[in-house]
């Protein structure tokens, strides 16, 4: 596994663990809890998409330099 893959896997595992902890420790009820967790997970997902795009761009640049 590459360093970037490990980072992304760690982020996703952390997001899942965080969601589980939030569900256990939350004092919110029903819809409030669902909305809070959904917003938080959406933020994590957006952040990971940005990181994946950065990694993809870096790989493309490296390939372009290697073939030039």
C-alpha cells in the first residue's frame, strides 16, 4: 500500500469510528442526531475527495515527467 492509500484508508476508518462514537455518546434525539452525523460525514467525505484529487494530480504529474 502506498502512503497516500494508507492515509485515505485511515481517514475513512476514522470517520466510521467517529460516527459510531457520536451515536453512542450523543445526547441528541432522533432527527437532530441523524442531521449532525450526516453533516459531519459529508464534511469528511468532501475532505477525502479533495485529498484523492490532489493525489491523482500528483501521480499524473509524476507520470508526465517520467515519460517526457
